[in-house]
């Protein structure tokens, strides 16, 4: 888990299933979105052990796709920042 919490506002907890798409082969991994706000999201990998994500990814929700950048990863938890093109 991360150390210091530098958030400017509280983020409501949620549990929404989604997928992360990454890499040149468009690999997909199942995730649960744990919290989300206008700038990004925290997700937890559900089906894959040892996956290290970095750089640009796409968060596929039921109703939309968000282009993101991975900003941190601690085990199976991943912090995403939404891109302007989302």
C-alpha cells in the first residue's frame, strides 16, 4: 500500500468490474475499480499474478473507455491518471 496520502479530496469507494488493455498486443486483464474521480482511478487486478503495468493503458468500463497512464503500482493495486483524450 502507498505511504503518504496526497489526495486533495476524498474519493468514494466503489467496486465496478472493468478491463485494462495494454501493450502492443493489446493484452487485457480483469480489474475491479476501487475508486474513481475526474482525474483518475485506483484499480485492483483480479485474474493475473505478477503483472507489472506501466505507461499508457485503456480502462474499459461497461459504458466507456478511458485512456490512462499508470502512475503507480503496489502489488495488485494500480493507480491510473486519465489522459486528456478520454
